[in-house]
């Protein structure tokens, strides 16, 4: 599975450096037999400085819909802790009691990275990426990649009340830098009626 996800990343992000990371510290991954993170470097000379982290192993057990989920996280730098966060989310999703689904706002109990203002992850479609990223299908698997968007508590409440699509539209319209460690609340999130 890890090799298949690396090959998928190579197809979707041609010419970009790939690295496979493991998070073995602290017993974070207990529900998955094999787990890694494929980190995709920014394109050399490209306009974006974003690093893309893809989970590899969360989809080992397909859901009732017949496909497994893998997760995508963006960072401004090659953050090792992004691998830990993806491992935690994949491990949670692999527990039958806590499957993740689109639109869910997952509280993580601390900033998504040290010093970050966002402390939730919105489970969203990977609309920011090349459409080829979302699905990996071959003879042995169907995998859907879902974006974990760091959001603040107020933004998570907005998504719960108005729907994740409304939040994504609002973030997109404001051109919010969701990979930034610190970002200010958008207008309208400070006075939510929740």
C-alpha cells in the first residue's frame, strides 16, 4: 500500500521529491498493521512553498462504501510532527468506534502544530489539489484521499452549524492561508450564535 501511494504521489506531483516517514514514537499507531507518511516537497522553482503530507496505511481496511480513506495535510515547512498528526488521525479512523467522514470537525486538543492557532481539523474534499489526487484505484484497492484542513474552534462550530461546504466557501473567498501556523479569525467567526 505504501508503495502504491508513493507511485500515486509521483504521478500526481511529477518531478517533486518524495520522502517516506514513519512515526513510531509513543504508541500512536496501534490500530494499523503498517503505516507511513509520504511527504511531497514543493516543486523546484514553483510558485508554492507548500509541503504535502499523505498518509499511507489508513485505507488498509475499506469502509462499507468499498473504499478506504487516506489523509492529506499541508504545511509550510517539512514538519516531522505532521507525520505524528496523520498517524493519530489514521489510528483514530481505523478504530471502528471513530470512523471519519466528510464534513466532520475533529478536535485535536492542541494546536495542529506547535504554536498554531487552529486546534481542529476539518475533514474535506481535496479541492485545492489536482483532481487526480482524490482517487487511487487499481486491481487491488480503491482509495480516496481526504484533506485535513486546520481550522479554529470558531470555524469548526461554524461548520457544525452551517455545513462544511459553507466553511470551505468562506475560507476560499477570504483566501485564508490554512497552512499558516497563526491566522486571524475571519470576519463573522468571532460572534457565532452556536
